C-alpha cells in the first residue's frame, strides 16, 4: 500500500519530500526482511535407524544450513563420546535413551545447537536368512500351548489365546478378518481359567476349538465366516459326559480331531473323558470310559487325540498314563460309552505332560513323559498298548509341554527344556529309540518343532529366538530374535517390543510355500502378544510323509490317512 502525503499552498498541490524519503526507507526494509535468517547458521541432522541396538551402527547425517562459509562440527552422542566429522557413524555399547547434540559454527564464529534422542535396545540375535514378514493387526493375550492353524486353501490363519478369543487373519498381510469371543454370555456360563487349546480345521473350513481350562469348558464349531455353527457344553445328554449329570469340563492343551461324521475331543473336569460329537449338530454320540462305563480315564485328557491309519486313537491323561481306543467303537450314534482298549504307563509318572504326540505309518505312537525319577523320557507305544521302547534324556530339564514330530525317514525329534545348568534344545532319535544327536542350547524349547521338506528343524525358544537347524542337528543356519525384529519393524506395535522381550510357547505352523506362522508372547505385557509370519530361503515347504508338525499338518487333523 502506498501512502501519499500532500500539502496545499496557494491552491497548489505539493508532495512532501521527506515523506518520499520515508517511503524509500520502507521499501528498503521490506527487502531486508526477505533475506532474514539466511546468514544465521541452523543445525539439524537425521538418524538412521531411528531406534538402534547395542553394537549396531548408527548413521548421523548432517543437514545444517544457513550461516556463512564452512561449518565446523562438534557431535556429542550422549554416552561420553564425541566426533568432529560432518556426518559420523557411531556404535553404542549399552542400551538406554541417549540425547545426541550437534553444535555447528560458521566461518564468522556464529554457532547453533540441535538435540535429538535415540533409543538403543539390546542386541537383536540375527543369523542367516530369516525375516519378519508381518505382525498381526490386533493383539493376542498370553499364549501357552496355543498354536495357529491354516484354512484348507491356506488363505487364512487362526489362533486363540488366553483371552478366550479366536482370531482370523489374512495370511498375506496379518490383517484381522474377524474374531469370535468364546466367553459371550449367550453361550452359557462363562468359561474360566486359560484358553490353551489349538484349533483344527475341517475340509469344509469349519474350525473346531474349545476354551476354559478352569471351569465351564466348551467346544465350538465355527463357520469360516466367523459365525457359530454349534456348541457342546454341559447338558447331561448332549454335552460333555458326567455320569448323567451336568458336566463342568476343563479344556486343556488339546486339539480336536475329526473324521467324515464326528469330532473327537478330550477334556478334564468333573469327569474327564473323550467324547465324540456329531459334526452337524454338536451333540454327543459316545464317550470314553472304563470297561463297565462308570468312570472316565483318570486325570482327564492332557494331550491328543491322535488317530492312526489303522484306526486307533490315543490320548495322554496327566500322570495316569496313556489310553488307546479303536475309533470304530467311538463312531456310533447311540450315545453310549466306549471302553478303552488298553492303558500304558499307569504307574511311574511324576506329573502330567502336555507334550503333543505323533504317529507313524505302522500305527506306533510317540510322545514324552516325565517319570517318577524326574527324567524326561521319549517313548514309543505300539497299537496294542505294548511299550516298544523308552529313552531317558538325562541331561535336560523337566519337559511339561512341547512335543514330538517324525521325519520322512522315521527319525523322531523332540523338544527339550533347560533347567539350571542343564541345556534345552532338540533331540533326534532313531525309530528304534536310539539317540542320534542332541542339539544343546541354554534356552528352553517348550513348543513342538517343525520338520520341513529338506529336513530342517524349526522351533522357537522361551527366550524369544526362532531357530532353523540343519538336517544333521549340527548347526543353526538361521536364528532371529523375533521380539527385537518386531521392535525394528514398521509394525504399528513396534514401540511395545524390544530385543529379548518375547517367549515362544506356541508351536510354529508352515504352509506349502514355506511361510512360517507362530505366536509370540510379550513378556513385558502379555496382553500385547502377537501372531507373526516369518520367511526364510531355507524353508521351501513341508514333506508329504511323516508327521512334520504338531497335530500332523497345518489344519491339525491329527490323523494319518
């Protein structure tokens, strides 16, 4: 805006000279404002990565501007060390949050200071090719023996956790499709305790899952769209068996098995047993008892059922041993009892073991027990109930879960827990029970391993590390601290994790392409646990024979066909 100042003298208009001068000064001032700050040095820099780890290299990149001439630089990394480089690299040797400062000085002696913080976490264990693909888009609760299962088309992965919620995720992204709350009041009295079962998935996509290891246990059939198909609960006639009374079942670390007509599921509680239910209605059609139908298998079911090609079913019942029954005697519609055929290990056991079992093509079953002399022992039992062999593993801790798998050549692999100075790891035995090798680490393996098509052994540990062993058990060709990988990822939950902040009790599942799905517990806040997908060039899929993972396959059918 131009302001003109005029005076009138004898009817003549004259522009005041001094006003003209002032206007020139104003224009000059505006020109100086356009250049303000260009001669003042301004310090700034970027950090990559923005969250580092011990012994990891951090790049500090100068981005300062302004001032005159060349800058000199004084960096203070917040750990007692400094640098005068323009864009230095630095390695931190302890974890913490550090304030990094950069002071620049231009050739005119003018200085400027800029500060920024960086968090350094524990060093992430990382070896070989093993990559985090994604984390689930929603949290899980604490995970004990819960393991994921895949839909028949391998486009969806299912997992439940101790909040009694079954989650459905897209396998390519980890985005949740739906969730199913098994404590909804409309299902009856709320299940209590944990929710440790592993889902199994039928050929039509129906998911079978139970919940409630404290009381009011239930078995659900859930359609692929997340809607309830049916529920088996406490009805004296159609629900879990309790000698004619309303049942109060406890659903432990088991997984339902199924055939063309029935679903088979074990339970503990008021009367522990295994029931068969109609796949269409969810109504009980038979139940497992002693010879006169007055009592179920002592202690209730802790592992199984698993089903052989010859039609035998096996369950493990706490420290009361293993029970076998012909599936044909359970597959009936008259809702009467089916007596077990035999019982093994009816004495000499110290405590219950949730370890998953495996079956070979001849119908022999393999598993783990913890004996009264406090020894973790691998066993094999024939289809007639005779004990083929037992092999004690002397130098290892008490194994109360985990499990066994079988390779294509009949090799039996089992998980081991560390205790004190005794190592954990993996042990491999011949089909005859002779120890072939033992891979020892100072970490507990409390989940069931996976054997891939090339014989690699895959497993997670209670320290949150995921391992891929070579087929000979001599070397870990890949190891990843998954909690640390989450912390350094683009996951929306990265800030909730740090190196060594995870625990694997969940067994991995591998799809046909070799992608690994496994749930990890957040040890700092169990309510912020996650399902993750991992990838490795070493893992190319699964073998077509053997029993390569928990409950045999990615749908957890637990059946040799």
